[in-house]
C-alpha cells in the first residue's frame, strides 16, 4: 500500500469537540485569548471549508476526482469522504492537532487548560477513528502544512489510495 494510513492520534475537529463537551458535566471552558496571536488562531479556527481543505479539493478536481462528499455523517464528520469506497480524508490543522513538523509552541498562559484540551482531543480522535474503522472505513490523515506545501502531491496520494479500494 502506498497510501499514507497515518493514525488519527493527534486529530481533532475542534468545533465538534466543543459541542460534544457541552453535553458532559466536566466542561472545559475556553480561557480568554492571552495574546493577539492566540486570538487570531482561535478566530481563524473554523470547522468547515478551511483553506487547506479548499485547496486540496481543488487539486482533487484537477485530477478528475469528484465523487467525494464533505462532512459525511459518520463518526468525526471527516472533511472529505468517498462513501462508496469507505475512505475518508482528514486535513488536520497544525495548531489544534499539534503538528510534529511545525512544532507550534503551546500558548504560554493557561498551560493547564491547553494540555488538558489537547489530551482530550487525542483521546477523542482515537475513539472516532476506531468507530469509523468498526464501520469499515479507512482514514487518511494529512497535516495542514503538508497540504499547503504541495496540495497536488497529497491529491495524488489520495488518488492512489482510491485506486486500491474500488467502490
Ligand atoms: Zn504542520
């Protein structure tokens, strides 16, 4: 298999996560943004149609790949899904998912909050991937930075993965 079957270890759809938490008793409250940089990141955080997702979709279409669905209603609501093939793609944001390439520093203030948040994210990611796997889905995970660096290359990898798993 040439496809990049990275685990979902560090993945989170932050907005999904926040919504989930509301139904639990141990709500983790977001502290006020401690700096302009953090505030900008938090504001830029959107669940749908992020810049790397849009660029990746454009490159998929360039390769003639059009049969995908967005935010398909399976666990974790993956960014891109090929329901017939049960392959889904996650484009993970480097800040929220703690990208090992970018190594973005943790916000300095409210460190406990962030550590706990990322820990919960990780646990949730693992759970969601397992749920999808139980339903017969394969998850391909890509980092925001690698998508932005070479979206065509990532689109090619996805094309290869699709070929290996006919509908
Ligand atoms: Zn990164």
